[in-house]
């Protein structure tokens, strides 16, 4: 709260305002009396607080309480129109955008395909088109958005502004791309690695809530990880922390310049192509389709076949080999980081479910001294987009809920 002195009435009012707004965010509509009880404020102070927030347009009256004798008490709620944010999920196949109001409710979405070849100018145009489409679906104009967060594979190097570790993303490697995007979108703009944003979603909405130290391992089109240490994402010097698809592991020939080659290491051992390859070796007939979808279908079928018992037969062997491969890479990570929790996310771990998770947990306990708990991620519907929206909302709420900055 810049420009204020701790302990002054203005600061105390701002602190009480923020506490009330956070309660409305967490609980939904509340009466004046309930807000007073939860904050410890007297009725007159709670009344003044709500009148102040209502005058500022931050809260609105939504109705009256029911179920008790006598007249119902007015219910107050966050004004959802106070601010809107957008999230964008960029892949080599498509761009998906969504808009959420300050309460976190998604109010607009839009999606368009990514062409096989495009310039940086084309990439910018498609991001703008996706943001405009989601804003229009929400009944808004582009300029009414308070913040946009974009998630991509790889990471933008903070020293150079160039995208690294994602050579497969057409049009996204120009050194001027970030400047072009900033010029095209007239609001604060942030960028993050897609797997980092999945970790944000799990930390704020999913299975990693209340955890300050965890690793999220993502396995879908590629393998990646997000590292949350002390409650904060660790991105590394070049933004490449967690690019574990390139991690050298036993059983895979060492590949030179793997970042340029786009594969090798852990990815080669435990990625979707490895699952499909193992299934063929075991005599299982993979369906047709992209490796990611085929591998997920194979693991889901194997998990159903195995059930809760000890894995047997070719399906059980597929799960066992996949678990061993994933545990090998995880062992290197947990030996260095010693996290409290490991979240398994992406299409392949979710398809393998509890049967695969239990096998990975067992294998990992034999490979590494630290014994973190392994869980399956629960944010499964557009997790990158959910994380982008949550990231944008966290910053926007800090700005909007700080009433000390208001006149």
C-alpha cells in the first residue's frame, strides 16, 4: 500500500476492506452480520465498510437472507463487473482463450487452429483474434480487459525475450514478438510456461492447495515439470526450470543438443511415443491416432483391465514399465528438490489413474531416498487455461481490492 503509513486509519480501513472482499470471494453472498462475525468488526464498522465498498462499486446487494423469523438481512456480493481478465493457451495445434470476471467465473471463450506455418506477425494476429473472440463472447471489448496471461510450451528467456525449448511452435521465435504483442494488446500482459500454469491451477483450485513445496509432472504431448518452492514458482535463470523432457536418464542413449533436436532423455524413455512402442512390444494393438491420444487410450484400457489387484498380463506389464520409466525421471528430481508432494498431470497419468499412480509411488520409493506423496491432478478441464486465468486474477485482485489507492 504505497504512500500510506502502517497503523493509520486509512491503512486499517484498507485492511478491513480487503478482508471483507476476500470473504465474499471465498463464501459468496454474505450479510452484514456475517461479515462482522467473520472479520471481528462491530456492526457499525461493518456497516460503514459495506457502504464504502458499495459506493466504490466493489460490492452489490444481491437479495436478502431467508430461513429465519423476521425480515431478511441484505446480502452483499462481489460486483463481478469490477474487472475482467483473459487467459490464452497456445499450442502447435490451436489457440484457446477465455475471459473470467473478478469472481473467477468464466464468461467467454474462443478457439481457433494454429496453422502449420506462420510468421511472428501471424502469431500476434491470432492471439489478438482469440482474445477478441473471447471478449466478444463475454459481451466485452478488448480494451475492457484488465490483464492477459499467455501460456506457451517452452519459456521466454527474460534476458533476451526469445522463446526457448519450443522449436515446434510456428511463428513464436522472433526476437520482437513480445514487443509486437504488447503493442497489439493495450493492457498488462504476462507470459508463462504452460506447465507452470497447470501448477498454478492445481495450487489455487486443485489437489495442491495449501502446499508450498511440490513438483508437478506433466506428461501429454511432451514431458515437463513445474517446481513450486516456498509457495512460489521457480522458473530458473533462462526460464527453463522444469524442462525435464531433456533430462538425461539411464536406458536412453545420450543425445547432444537435445533442445535443438526436440527430444531425447526422459521424453524418449517415458513419453507418449515410448508408451506406444512398449505396447507393441507386448503384443497390444494400439489404436490409430496421434501418439498422445493413443498412449492415453492404452493406459486407460490397461488400468481398467488391472483394476485394484496386482498388475498381470500384457496390460499390467505396460503399466509397470510406464511406471518404472516415470519413476526414473522423478527420482532425479526428488533427490535434488525433496518436495512434499508430487502432482501427476496431463493426459497420460490421468488415463492411467490410481493404478499407475500406485505403481509409480512404489517404484519411486525404491529409487530415491525422499518419499514424497504422489497424487493425480484434479484440474483436468483446460488446465493451462485455468492456470492462466488464475494467474491473471491473482494480480488483478491485488490491484482492485487495494482500496488504499482509491481517493
